[in-house]
C-alpha cells in the first residue's frame, strides 16, 4: 500500500551540504500496527533517506501532510 504526502524537509547531503526540499512524495509502506502518525513519519523518513542515499539521521522533516 502506498500513500502520498506533501513534505517540507532538509537533507544533509554530506560534502554537498544541506538542501531544503518541498513537494509531493509517494511513500510505499505496508500499514503497521501502532500510532498512524508515528508510523507514517518513520516511513516518510526511510523513503526519503533511501531516495537520497543517506542515513535516516540525515533527513529532518520540518512539516508534512498526508494527501487524500
């Protein structure tokens, strides 16, 4: 199951420095048990880290909203 969010985040790209991004991100995540907001936030960070080929600690989500 996937969902789309509008995200505003900063990615620490190592030697290239930090860059700020905002836009629609499609997150491919199977629903898990637990708090939906926490699960979605973690899934978004993992997806962004994978897309930018960085660790999850290098992604700082400032704001996000799930699109319907």
